[in-house]
């Protein structure tokens, strides 16, 4: 059963384009390198502004633990990505989510 890492960030006003560029250029390819799939990526347009949500899919809890360790140990994560986005983020909320059997499965073969 897939596990979803649901992340909601509040960014500094005007920081969304810079944050999106860092994700596109560094975080997304890095996560994909370790088998993490992007299940959703959204930013606010109306309502609470400067909000970004991303959802990362893992095959199971073991894959989540292994892949997160690999990403955190990758020199590009701490050397390029984290310094680039650190000053853009005001707050973060993270949840682990499961999906029912009738939902699309990102790792279905």
C-alpha cells in the first residue's frame, strides 16, 4: 500500500516562484532518483496566499524510511536545495497519509 507524505508550506510573500524553481531544478529530480513519485503539487491562488502543498508517494513505509534517508544523505539536498529554500519558508505541516484501494495507485504495475 502506498504511503503519501503530505506537506503544506507557508512561504514568505512573493517567494512562491523561487520555491517552485528550486523544487523543479533540484528537489524533484533528486526525489525521483530514489524512487519517490510526485503525487501532487499545488500552490494557492485565492484564499490563504503563499501556500504550497506537495504530496510525495512511497511504495510503503519501508520505502519511505529508506528513500528519505537517501535524500537526506545526498550532497545536493543539503548543499544546494536546503540552503536555497531555507529563507523562503515561514511554516511547515507534514502528515503521512494512506489511500484506499479504490484510489489511483502510483506504484501499480
